[in-house]
C-alpha cells in the first residue's frame, strides 16, 4: 500500500449557491430567535452536525440576561377557526375516544402538524396517542438534524413535557403544534452586538447591496471584537472565540469570498488576512489554542473551494505556525479547545502528496520550481505534533498507566501506519532525486551544463524531517543512513552550498560517514557567531613590537568585554600601516609569544626534568598575579 491509497484531502468544491442571493438571505434573516430550519439538510449535506449548528445566530434577551433556557410565550394560534369551534371539536373528539374499546384505542393513530416558527414551514406527522413527547422530539431530530436540547414544542400556549404522552397532552387529530428554539443567554452582550453587526453587514454585501467603506467597517468591528478578548483569563477568552464561531462569522466571510458581486472577494480576503495577522501579533500565545480552532475552520471551508487558493495557503500556514504553541489532543478528548490529531492528519496527507509531486518536478529542468519553501515549512509544522504523539505513545507502552487512560490517548493505528508509508515513499523519492542531482553535478564539473537547480535548496530540510521520523520505527533509521551514505558526495554538496547558519545541523554531525572534511568544516564554522564588519566603535590598541605581549596584555586587561566583541583597531608604534592585515599580523605574533617556551610560567630544571622552577621573566609573573 502506498500513501496515494490514503485519501489525501477533500477536494469537493464550494457549490455555486454559496454566493447567490438565496443563500445569503437565509443568513440575513437570522433573528434573536433560534432558527431551527437552518439545521435542515439544505445547508451542507456532507458536513457534520457541528457545522450546521455554527450557522445559527443566537442572541440574548435583554430583559433576562441570565436566563439560560427561556423564550417568548407568544404563540401563534390557528386563526382560520374561532375558539368556540376548537372547543366543540375538542369535546366531540373526547366523547368519541371514550366510546371506543381498548383494542381500537391502541391501534388509532393521530395526524397532527408541527409548524416551524422561524420560516413558517410545516411538517405533517403521525403518531399513536400513547407515544411520548420525547419520541416526537427524537423524530424531529432525525428528520431535521435539530438536537433535542434545542427543541421546544408548544400546544395551546403551553410547553409539552418529554415524559408526557400525546393523550395526556390532549393532542387531537389535525392539531397544530409550534416548534420553537431555546434562547441562550451570554455573559458578553457587547461582543454579541459587535459580531452580529459584522455578520449583518457581510450578509448585505452577499446580497449585492452597496455599503460605503465596507472593508474599513468590517476590519474595525473585527479589531474591536479582538480587543474585547481578555488577555489573561483564558476561560473567559474561550467564550469570545466561541461567540465568533457560533455566530457563523467564518462561514459568512467565506460566503463573501465566493460572492460573485464586484469587490466582495477582495473585501473578504483582506478581512480574513486581517484576522490571521491579529492572531499572530495582537493575541498572546496562551490564546493560540482558541485562535487555531477558528483558523482551522477557515481552512476547512476554503479547502472546499480549492487547495491552490492563495487565501487557503495563507490560512494553512498560519494554522501550522499556531500549532507550535497550541495544545494538541491525541485522543478523542478536545477539552480546553485543543486541536484533535485527526484534524491535523488531512493536512499531513495533502502536504506529503504535494511534496512527492514537486520532487518529481524538481528533477525535470533547472528552471523547475520544485518544493516550495512554504510547503516544506508547513509539512514540518504539521508533522511535529504527530511525531510527538507517536513518541509519547511508544514511551507509555511499558508504563503502569491504567488501560482506560492509555487507550484514551492512543493515536489511531492507521495514522501511525500512514506516517511509516509516507516515510518510505519520501525516502525513495529523495534517493532518486540525489541520483539525478549527481548526474547534473557531474555534467557541470565537465563543463557541459553550468546551471544549478533551485529546487536543491530544500533537500536538506526534507532529509532532516525524514531523519526525525526514522527514529520512530524499527529499522527505519538504518535505512535512512544507508541512503545518505550511498549519496555521500551529494550530501556534502548540499551542506556546503545550502546549509544555513540558523538551522540545526547536529543531526548530521553525529554521523561522520556521510560527510567529508570540507562539509564538516563548513558546519563547524557556521556554529560561530556571524562576523560583523561595520561597528560604530572600535577598541583601539597602539602596540610596541618590542613589548608585544606585555602591552597587548595591558590593553586587553583594561578593556570591557563588550568593547572587545565590537571590534579591534590595531596599529604598531612608529608604523603607518593599519587595517585588517595589521590586525591579523598582531594576532599571529601574540599567539606565537603565548606558546613560546621562554614565556612559560614554569621552566624545567636543566639537571632534573622532573623538577620545575618559576620562570625568571618578571612580566610573566606580573600577568599571573593580576
């Protein structure tokens, strides 16, 4: 099985309705009441329920800020008949039921109507009088996807209780029931107001309405909202990010991005990028968990548009950078806003397939782009939490943790298997790339081709990540080093030409068999701090050649360490020459004087080599006591 057999990523494109007037009107009609009809399958049939629930806009009643499950008692009755007609029909039905036998009563089925108060849609349902109200709620959940705790059935101005039967509620044939939602309260009414203003404005833009300075207004509302987010209280801050998700802000921004109306795409692009930038610069690292979940939502929605979309690539890179500080859950528990490892896996598959394809392109011609720096960086960022989880899981195998706790944090076996297959595929591809590189390099040495492939610059970074993956699987590390030993000459070329001072090269220094002297020297030199040529102040020294060691010691002993780090200006007395050449000569003469046996602190006794005497040179002891 190769990694191409695994599903790489969801390439389903956004349906055309995402930007038309009908879809946006549904968003715009969101009111302070729970919109139950929005749960219907007409939204996104292939999304999970959590995606449905995020389209629902929920607001707080101003008169009851702490009421968790409250709603208006104003119920619409059937206005086609008078109350007297309803009472008469109700009395006739009761008398008819009382005259029936028990067997007939058990087989009788009611037909009644359930009206969705938000849009006026009506469902026709049938049930036995002995069925409970809860069973009706469950059927509504199956039909419409509305969770039980979001439903309230009203009949004749009273809410029906779950444990009651339809007969106990006195529901008759052709009865009209109203289905309404539960209103939720919030401790952040101002945040709700700001985010609702932003969503309403975006919905108007999606309908084609022209709004003056729309981009400036959206960015201002978004900035105000993020500034409200507490910087220290993470629990309170999570509530603000939950409001951002529950208000469908990510979805309406993507709707604006897909809108066919002029200027909407650019407006959405700038707004989303403004949010990404604020997450990285404005908010503290402690809030990166919450930021990552919002950015992840943007990635999921944009990936349905196109995996090549520039905005998607930007969101993916931001999500990868946030993972460095965000918490990742390796089991099924995503408490405290942590990212599930299953949510990261699609990106790993996508980037692995992209790298395999780009590595093939990198061998075609010198002008081939090959792997992009952003793709390599994202690949490393997404693979890190997966490697960490597998390493921790392997460490827990021999531990004394209870089985239930150990099982709770297990990474799925298919993820571990996929990473191993991906390692094998990428290692084979890199071996092939290095062989092609050797052929091109030999042609360059012969003068047949003087072009260098730009894609070679990313080979070392990919090899480094493969080295870390190899340590997770038995036999994989030896296989990795055997490939590098076989391609030793090209590894040395990569080190000398493309190794950077900012990278960690300790992994390759541990195995001298894959490097030569020149490559090891190059790596060792990069461990020293970078030399700065232009200094504002230099430490000046005027040295007499006859007193070279003594005067040099005096100058250096009195100097501050920071001034010596800044740079030296060297000049010999009675000589005009200055510059780097004079400084190198002085350094050579000082080293020769230090290692001169005559300047040693102790000298050997001429008659007994086991005995030593202090050096009679006075200036040597003066240096020592100083």
